[in-house]
C-alpha cells in the first residue's frame, strides 16, 4: 500500500468535510490540510502528476446507439436519472480530497462534463462538473487553477422529460479534458498553434473521429488533447492529456477483444498526437497522461492499426508503471459498475497511463480513488468508474 494511503484523514474529519460541503461552509481548522508547501522546498528535478477520468455518471452508449425516437428518449432519460443518482457534488468532494492529499504539480482530468437543461445548470444531473470540483478543492486549501482545457463532445438534444409525447426541453452535453496546475507553479497552455488542425479552447480535437446517427441528427463523437508548459524544480516540462476513442462498446465490464473499427480510431488519434508532439520545437521533458483506452497487452489489429500503448512505447515514451521498482499490484484502473455502488472494487484492466520521455532516476506510482475511504467521502459511491494514477518522477 502506498504512502499516500497511510496518510488519509480520519472518519470524524471526513464527516466534517462532507457536512461543510453540503452546507457550503469552510471545514473546521482541525480538518484543514497541512501547511502549504511550495516547489522551492521540493527535490531538484522532481515532478508529480495525477490523471483521473471523472466519469459522467452513466453509460451514454444505449442512448447514442438508439435508432428511433422512443428508444432514444427512454435511454436518455435513464442516463440522466443515473447521473443524478451518482451525485457528482459528493463525488467531487472525494476527488478533491484525493488531489489535496497527493498534491501533484499537475492534475489531468478526462470526461469532465457540463450538462445543462435549457441552456443552464440546475439541480439533479444538470451540473458543471469542473465548477463543482473547483468548489470542493476550496475545502482543502484551494491550491489549484485551470490552465488548459479542450472541449470535445458538444451536443444538444430535444427531450421529453415529462413523458407526455412532446419534446419540451433541451438537454446539452459538453465533454472536456482539463489540466489543473498547482498555484505555486507558473504555467501556460501549450502553444499548439497552426500544427493543430482542429483547435478547441486551449487544445485540439482529433481529425479522425466517430459519429452516431440519432433520430435527431448526427452527433460527432469527438476526442482531443490539451497541454501545459511549465518549469518545476529546475526542469522544463510539457504535460499533455488526452482521451482517445473507447476500446469497445461492450456494456459489460469484461475486457473483450477490441473492435477493429474502434482500434482504427485509437491508432489514428494516438499517431496524430505523437506526430504533433514530435514536430514542436524546444526540448522539454514530455509527459503524456490520460485515458488511452488501451491496455499494455493489447495487440495490433493489422500493420497500420497499432494500439495506443504500443504507439507511445515505440516512439520514445516510457510507461512509468514499468519504471516503478515497486508498482501497486495489480495496478488496474477500470472500471467500477455504472451505479458506482458495489462495495468490492470491480477494476480489472489498466487503460489509464502516464508516459514520459527521458529516463527518470526515481519513479514512484500509486493507484488512488479505490479505497473504502474514497467511497465514504463520495457518499457510499466510488468517486468515478476509473481509479486515478499518481506518479512522482525525479530526473
């Protein structure tokens, strides 16, 4: 068990924080984090990063696979009900605690949703998950800021919420990848510039993407990447986060052989990312992290369809889980049951990764967000269907 887990807060403190979050109050003094540190007190050449797919709170695939209006409306309502039941405001407290305890320099977040009803956030499922996480982080010291983000999926659907046969409401879904940086670390969005073919906010959307033809029209299933440039403890870094096409559309939690179509999307998307990174000037150490939807054991479908893990591993990047002399076992990060309520972890594969260039002289990794304490903080649910990957690297 990693050092981080042995330093978790006591149950009494957790209760206080949960009450504070629900009442929008500050936690009592004894529940606050340790005194703030800054990069000047840390070892030279060291950087710590964390990546976590936050999970929208439901499986959207049945709705996005619907071929007729009644099925689409039924499945979308089910998804919205599940998102509401998974209560992201409470999950945000657990996620914020995870970040505050690890105190990485950079936090990479994927599947960060903004869900709106008739153009506005409201109660139930209609929440801005990034705003809620930033609010929760204030309970633990407010040490992080958003430096870079990319909007990927963005769609609006007419919905019959009251089941009277009339499409009386508009539900909007927007998905993002986000990079948070500790406030004591100067940082700026990576200047992808003209090398980015499809700019979106601070990042880029992949050129090869999937789509879904729904009764209301076509939805483009976009994925993308964004980055930050920063100097930490005497070394320059370029940290990039991405989420590529899902490896399959199985509704079960069993990792099946990858569908050749989605393998093609993954391969082209990852190749685009690596090509862009390699074309950029400068010599910072590059860290790529996020949900690559790819396991180390995935095999190529053909000579041109290579899994993301293999693409990175054969293009100058190293999987930090393989550099850690004592990695957490088994190291799985995906996937909890959709309702997030099963007490026993359901994690059985490793699609979330941290890849680095160069050769760190010291590597320590941990899996976070998969303990009973995390469930307690999230109100009896797992904070996400993914666990987080935390890595401390020293060059």
